[in-house]
C-alpha cells in the first residue's frame, strides 16, 4: 500500500524528554512542547521538577514568557496568579481567594541520566510503567545536542532494529544481530559492526558491540563497547513529538573509563576524557545520527512494509510499537486528535 506521512502517525503514549535536568532554572520556568500542547517545566521549593500546562487559566497568558518561579510556585506574569507543582492555583496576585477551578494540567515527571521526562497519554491516563533511573555518577558530564526534525518518534526509534540500513546510510560493515528481547514497554537488542573509529588519536577501524535499551518510543539509551578502547560509552536518543509533524531529537553522550583499564584511551586523565574525548564523541555521534536526517524527513510510513531477510527485526518492532497507541495499532493509523491538555 502507499505509505502515509510519518508526521501523521498518532502521538504515542510514554515518557518523553522535555528538558535536560540542568536546564531547569531556580527562578524561571522553561518552555517545552509535547504532543501538540505547550507546557512549562520548573522546580518546586524542594527542587522537585514539575511540568504543567503553559497557559494560565485566568486570562490565558503563556507563563513561559515572563513567568517566574517564586517560593517554589509558578507565577504568571500577567496578574500574578501562582500555581503549585500539581497545577493547583494557590494565590491570586491580589491576595484574594483563588478561583477553585483554576488549575493547570500537571504531567507526571521522571528523571534519569541527566534528563527530565514527562508522561504523555492521549487519554490522560497515569503512567503504567517507568523507565529505569540511570545514575550519572562516574560518567563524564553529559554532552547534548538538540535537533528538530520533520519525523515521528516511531520512525527514529526504528533505527535501532533496522540493521539493513547501517551499511548504506552509515557505512558500517559486518553487522551482526546478537539478541532481541521484548518485554512489555521495554525492547532490548544487541548487535555488533565494524566502522572507522572517529576517536581522536585512534585511527584504525573498530569493532563495536552495541546494547540498545528502548523504553517506549521516547527513551532509548545505547551502551557501546569498543574492544581495547578502555572507555565505556553511553548514548541517549530521545525523540519527543512536538506537534505539527515535528519531533525534537535530543542526543546525549557520556563516557567513563572502563574498570581498571589502562589500555587504549583508558590511561588518559579524567579531564581529557571529559573535555576532549566526550565532546569529540558527541560530534561524531551527532554526525552519524544526522546521516539519517534526509531519509527521516522525506520518507513515507509504510504500514505493511515488504520485509526481506537482512532487514533486522523490524516486524517485531512494529508489533511492539502497537501498545503505545490508544487504538493498539500505530502503524499508519489516522492522525490522533490534537491532544489538548484536559482542563
Ligand atoms: S492571565 Fe495569568 S494571572 Fe491573569
Ligand atoms: Fe541510522
């Protein structure tokens, strides 16, 4: 059948990155967009993150423009109404009683690996699963990159299982699938391939073992092991559907020295790993991912792809994806209604 525009795939449920942890400021909300709606993120008085709808229910100001965080509450710039992390209006700017119905939508939040995630469900259901909390301790400071692409999280995440595209788009050789496990919202795959190194001072081709951990369509991390390198690599791939066919693709890279390794680059001082090798790895990783950009932005979504030996487990991936759509079938289903935050 003729494919549909990937941008028309419905918004999937799941956890989606809305900011990096350290982008949340003490005194100002951060604007974010998820599944066709505007939100702001801020920290309450205990430092806990909150993601709430951006528009004030009083007279509609967007609190990401001029709003501030005061005593752990979000204050609207228009008339000073204040909201707590659950979205309840706790004060007007006049010292009068807040209208009881004045409330913001508040999304469940989750922090992992230096990122802030918000839960989205098209019917507003609470989270039915939570991804693991990844500890940033021991890893180099997170290197980050954000691109906005005309695609959909299901399309970008499909890369993890589309082994057939690796030689053509990325120039990887001898790609071998080692494992695929599917368990509820978690998909795990392992594969290996040969590629040019790209590490400074490490010119030869390298054999890379990849373990991909996918939690829903918005949260993937990839642990890469390069024989003899002496460093462990962690990559994040975090696509968030913004609306209007756009997806924010957040990439992250963190490195750490392999246990007790003096081999490869493992002898380098920590500062060199953090400030030279990690940024170089990020640039290289970003260039790799952006090799897919033209294809993602111009492809059609084929609901029933004509798969062939050599593809990798794309069919199993597509079946796994269905659980993230209200209809149970995300593949080529019509666009979901633009999800207004319920109020
Ligand atoms: S519009 Fe927000 S306080 Fe009036
Ligand atoms: Fe790719």
